[in-house]
């Protein structure tokens, strides 16, 4: 034995003299109270008691398109594990709402060691900008909340007073009360669908028959949709029930996706951005063989042929004559299309015959093919060809696009819904069409409103760098001087520097302004390039909310744990800033978060058995109101308040013989005159002048009133140097940016177990890879006109030749010296191009691929910490 | 049997333990303060640091720190900022942490915060009526808090010794041993490796080596202290 007791004596004299030296300074070196504190014996005993944990419903709040039940087992403030829906037995009619691998990784998101714990300031930032070039590579300093709030309020005030509100980019409740800011508008997820749905259908095809009726279909066509990867939760399972009931499933996609492998009877390959050509050729075959449902077209639509045009339309501008090539001399034959879309002409003819002759048929599209340059043309063609089959307003039939979680296999009426929170809206004076709740102008549909201070998503960085943007409604170029980027919202990230096109240009723009402030849960890309990052609470740390999306269920998610470290809610931050800006915070937040949660519960409604009327869902007693400590009154419903909050979900049970089935548009199809749609003609508009006019009002690109194919910017045709000789050009491959299993968009990209499960590999056709001498697993360099990424390669026959894919949402890791993004953020490759209603044209992107000659990448889950000097 | 007075016999070691845990908790509990740097740059700190001869890690750690202090003038604002950044980057954020300071980030399979380890550490604290200041908002198993706990119990053990409450003394020493074995010694070796691999400057690697070395040595110290028949030597 070392005999430390003895040896310690050797150190005594010098140690004592050291302690003696310090004794005078003892007061100065006492700990500032961040260590342990002594508690009284009662507190200690109470906390020592061996407590049973409890299951608390825990929010899974991301915009993945699904909604599922998550529960957290909480012991003394610690979430020990998670589970999902076990509130009732699972059956195809009444399925449990079970979470996916991402929802079940929610604990990893909330409790990751990389949570932002304190307000952080970039070291070389100072009011006015400091060293702006260091954004993204600077050191950070922890600051107090007081200092952070002083700095943020100071910059906001200085910039507003010196340059005006129009030099602020962003929207939030506080900002809206402080004069507002410029708004980014456009369409990300749903691509070009929004205005098309509004003008051609009056949002008629935004809805669908409910899922139980899908089992009556003989054929289901799924265009560009991959629910087995992109819509987790029940969609694939629900579709499987339709298949089991006898529906044949055909999937159109450039990739043999997991959904094709799981559900499809037939796969139709089609190159990205060329779907319109394929659809036109299908129309050609149907017209050639007189397979269209002429009666339906004549009664319920306008614009199919010259005899059924809306008033004032050019008689030559009808769909049938365009398809036949009557005036342009180009018949849109399957052979014509095949050269463009890559689908075999015979396959096109068979497919067209099959959809025209199989009834009832469901013809449904995802948003992905509309996330293309001038994507309206796809939406127009898809609806037109669908309507040609007459599958509208009937059981087992329909033509629609999948509208987020609702139509992604549920459809029908919303059977249960939350009440309002009672928090009054806060309008942005500079962009009144966008109110609090929508932080930007997502799918903004009012381009003729002259009060629209802001720019398309894809024009944001040019606006910052060049000082002007395209004004809608013919306003021409509008000058701007953007000084402040504001992204303080309620812990939802909205990581647009990563998730909007052209990250390289975005970084340049971020490095130009005076001040970038964000709040965040972890250091996402947009926060990495910020000056001050404030720690935000996750949904698990807030008062509670009701999550919706699935029309058959609502999810009630109370607080699970206390806010971690110094994380705060947006309300708290706004109140602190309001004090410093001379605003009345009680006016901004007249009711508390808890009251808002209570109001949305009290106002919740559930459908009655008649399938038409709604009734109050929640029973509330005086005792509940006292316990909750909020304002309210008692009411009678179907479930007690605290039972509902404990259960975490209210799902309406379904049976095939219930009265909740919806046949979308049955009345309209039976008698279009008596039940007109909200379109200009009251019918479905194959020729739609309103669409053409509205798209023109955005001032970006134009579309004709009928579906026509025009090669998109950065589409298939652009991969050639010479189209006729088919000599390939500088960027010979077409990239599609799929939703990736690792993440919900960019959320969860930091979670190690998901990184391990999904390696973020770049996938290309085996023969394409072999022709380039590339091997499975090696690191490749992918380059577009906008940027460069490196990724491990997977060669697969599941890809159409000439098509490559990479999952969207990886957090860009751009090396300053080489401009190479190691993480493979797809927006490093996708250019910021202006199109239609401001849709981001991600799926029309062309790239070059080669072997990477630098150091090969390690698998993402083995990545070491990025060292910042 | 040792006929020495147990108080005189063991007080130097108990005081040394208080001293070392005091230095260690200050090192890891918070960002480097001027006061902390005053302690380590104080004349005599390096020279009198205990057990440099008995433990190679402590010896190397002291050498790291000596070299660091020779190369870097902590009175210079810039040099101090560099050190500060080393702490911020490794232990605070806002980016991914190369060397997080929480036990559960090492011993939990999922390497998250607020896990089973956090609860177990909390139970140990509660026996002595301690809790983190921001209970339930900051994780109990932060290295600084675990070291603070060892410091507090070391002080308590000295108090018991001085009061000749040997039952109390033995219980505290036993609890310290259990805590050391059940917690700190299980994860500090990996943490030390991470600090060595990711620090820009030599101070924290030096302190990490001292930490790692001292925890091993303290287990021996506790065994020695528990081996003494205090009542026996009194009689």
C-alpha cells in the first residue's frame, strides 16, 4: 500500500503555506453559487422517496407530415424511456397512431448533450456587425440573459430607428408589434400545387375520399409518392388495406422506392421534371382511342376542347388541340414523350389504357413532382389527365394531391379538432397577409395585395446582396437595405439557411448584414451563422399544446419536464425585449401559455355519429378550473379534461359501415349547376385563365392557361450540350432531393443513432457509376453550378439511369478553403431560381459526379467534433 | 497497532483531499474565472501540489500546467480569452461538445443528459441534503457537481474526525468510496481522453490528468482511511 496517510504529511507544510497565502483572498474565491446547495431535511426526504414514474404524453411536433402518439416515462423529472400508442387494440379500421424511429428518438433531441443551454454571442460581433466575415467560424462566448436581451433590443432599436422596419427581415409576434419586418414568401413543401388547386379546382382536389372508401378502388395510381419513407405513421399501412381489398397499385417514380417494393403492382419510371410530357402522352393515347370520359368532361370541366372553353378564351388554346398538335404541329405522342421522360412508349400506352378503363380509380399525386421549375405545368397536366378518366365524385374514385397528413391516406372530413388558443393574431404591418403563426409567407396566395413588403424565398439572398427584390403585382424592382435577420420563434428552428436553395449564396448574404439573431434548441445551420443564439425550449418544456394533422385524431401534449438549463420560451423572450423597447408585453401576450392550452382543449370539437354535426369534446368541472389555475367555465363533453390529457390522444373509431365516409364531390358531379365549385366557372378548369393571371402577378415566371410542356430550367434537356446528338453537357445527371429517413427535413440530423441508421449516401444507377469507374461505398464529389458536396456512394439498379438522389436536410458543413460541403446539404447544390408562386424548384437540379480525390469521408455517425478556431 | 493520535495521524490527508477536490471542482464547475487563475498561478501552487511523486498522471498534469503557465501569460486578455474559448468549446457549446461534462453522456448507452445516472447521483446527494441549485433544470451529474460533492463530504469527514465521531466519519468515507467507484471513476478516464484529444491549450488536459490521477489515488486513500481502527487507537 502506498501509505498515503504518511505521505500526505510531506505535503502539509507547503500546502498550508499555499492555503495561508490564499486565505486573505478567500472571500474573493468563494464559488459563485453554481455548485451544490444544501436543502432542508423535508425537501431531501421528499425527493429521496422512491417515486413511481408516470407516463406523460410527449409532443412529436415536427412537420414530417404525420401525427402520432408519443409518451415519455418520467421519474422525478428524468425521462427514462418512451413508448407509443397503446391506448386501444390495433386494427385496420381503428389503427393505433404509432410513432416512427424519429419520434422515438425525440428523447435524443431534447436531452442531447448538444442542446443549447445558455445565451451565446459570437466573439467578434459588436453592434453594427463587428467582423462579419467570421460568421460561421467565429468563437462563441456565453453571456447572461440580461446581456443578451440588452444587445438584441439595442440592435433592433438602432436598426429600426436608423433604417426603418423594412431593413429587418423576419416576422414574429414581438416584431409585428414593433412595426413588422420584411417577409420571405413562397412554397416549399407543396411546390407549385397551391395556386393551381385554388384556381383550377377551388381547392376541390386538395381534399379526398376518406381512407375506408379507398378500399373500394380497383386501381390506385400514386404519382411520385413514397409514403414508406416520406410519410411515416400509418399511410403505407392504410394503403395496404386498399391493396388487400383488391386495388391494383401503380407508382410513377424515377426510383424503385421502398413504397414501390411494398405496395406496387407496377412501376412506371419517369425522369424528374418531365412528368408533364408523360401525362400529355397519356392524354394523347386516350384521345387517339377515344377513351376519355367525354360526358364528365363536358358537364363538369371547362377547357378540354374548343367547344367547351370558358368565355373569352382563345379558341386555339384548348387542351385537346394542344395534345394533338393541331396548331403547334407537335402531336404529344408517347414516342414524343418517351425521348423526354424516358418511359417506354408501349408502357405509356398501356398505362393510359389502364387508367382510362379501370373504374373506379384513385389518381393521386404527392407534392414532389411539383417541386420543380415552373411546376404548375405538372399540376395542370396531372389534374387534366385525371379528370379525363371521369373518376370524380364516386366511391373508390378520385383525383387529388396528397395534402400533408390528411390526404396521405386518411382523407375525408376532420373528425376531431382542437379549439382556438384565444391568443389574438398579431399582424405584420409590412405584410398583413401573414399573421403570427405563419412566420413567413408560406404559400402566400395574394400577390395582388400591394402591401407586400418581402421577397420570394429564392430571392432572399439576392435581395440582401444586391439591395432589391421583385415586387409583386407589377411593382418592378423594389429597393431594400436589409440589416437584421430575425429568427426568434418558438423553438421550431425554421432552419432556412440550410433548407432554402443556394446555401453558398445564403452564407454570403448572412455575412453582409449587421446582425443575425436566432433562438434554437441545437446549433442548426442558421444559428451557426448567427451573432446571438438564444436557448429555446422544446415542446416538452412548454405548457402544452394540441397537435393536429391526422383528421381522425388529435394529440394532447402537456409539459413533460422543466426547461433545460437557461432555455426560455418565445413568450418569455418577447416580454423581456418588450420591456426594453417600451412596448406593453401584456398587450402582446394577453393570455398565458397555460390558458392557451386550456382554451384549445375547452374548444375541441368532435363529429357526431351523423357525420355532419360536431359536439363539445371535453368535460370540464369547476374543480378542473381551480386545479389548472386558469379562467374558464364548466362544460359537458365526451371525455373528462384530465383523462384526455393523461391519455394524450383522442381518436374517432372508424368502421366500414359508419356514417363518416366522404365521397369528395359527389354532389358536384351529379349536378354541377346546383353545386358549383368556387372556381371562376364553377367547374373544374382545364383551361384556367385565373391561374395564368395569378402566377403572372407574382412576377417570376408565367404559365399558359392549359397544361403544356416547356422544358424546365435545369431539367433533363439541360443535361445535354447538344439535344439532337444527345451529347451530354457539363452537368449530365438529374438530382432529386428526397425526404430522408434520418430526419424530418433538417430536424434530428444531429441524433447519433439516426445518423448510424441512415448514412446519407448518394445513390446513382449501377451502370452509370460503373461507366464513370465509381465503386460502391467510395466518396464522390457532386457538383452543380451552385456548389459542391462530397458523400459516400451507393450504386443501385433502383435508380433510373441518369437520375441521382440525396436526402434533403443534412446540416451543411462547408469548408471555407474548398467550398466543399461534407455533410451533403442538397441546398448546396440546388440553385435559388425564381419560379411561379415562389416554389423552390429542388427536383429540377443537374449535377456532375466524379470520384473524390481528397481524404475519403468517415461514416457520419463516426464524425468527430468540428473544431472551430 | 499504530499508537498515534488518529486526529494527528489522518488530518493531513483529510486536509489534502479537501484541497485537491476544491481545486478540481473549481476547474470544472464553471468557465475559468480570474480568481481561479489566481489560484493556479499563485506562488507555491505548482510546487506544493500533492502526490506528484506518488502518481504519474498527477505528475504529468502538473508538468502540462507548468508548461502552459510558462508559455501563456494569463494576465493578457487575449491569452485569457483563448483559454476561456477552450472551456466554452469543449464544455458549454453552442456546437456539439467534444468533451461533455456529464456522467450520463458517457455511461448511458444513448449518451444523453438527464438519464438514469442523473437520478442515481441525485440520490447520493440527497442523503447529505444536497441538490443542484437549479434542480431539474441542470443535470445533477455534471463533473463540477460530482467533484463539489466529494469536496463537501471531504470537509464533513474532517469535521467528524475533529469531533471524534468515528461512526459518522466511517460512513462518510464509505459513501465517498462508493460514489467514487460507482460514478467518477467509471467515466472520468474516457472524459480525460476526450479532453486530451480536443483541447487547444494545455491547461485543461493538465487538469484532466490531475483529475484522473487523483481519483485513482483517492480510492487508495479512502481504503487506507477506512482501514484504521479509530476507536482502537484512542483507547
